[in-house]
C-alpha cells in the first residue's frame, strides 16, 4: 500500500489516499472518484476524461499500468485532472 496526496483541482482540495501499488490506474481512478463523490457530494459526469498526473514523474499516469510500474512511491503527490 502507498500513502499519497491527491490534489483535486475541480474542488481545490487535497486528500490523503492509501492505494494499492499493483492495481491499474484505471481501477484506482474509479475508487478515487467514488470516494470523492461520497465525501464531497459531487458526481463526475465523464470519468473517462479524468486522469492522474504524477508530480514526481512529471507525466500523466497511464491508465493501463499500475502505480508501481510508473514509479509512484509513498509520499508522492498526484493531481486529479
């Protein structure tokens, strides 16, 4: 498990998330959006248009790869765009 900060630009908030490093990013995005919708009472109308940007990686994370495959580590900051 990785502990990362995820900044959500649409609502200008940052949350701590514990994410499984071997799970594909597309699956993690579904979980992140569901938890955010529940906590903030907002709904993402087009989840396929949402991406994670890795600050340390200086790149948009690939949906078909895991966090570990893309070099994401505990303490990293991700941005939901």
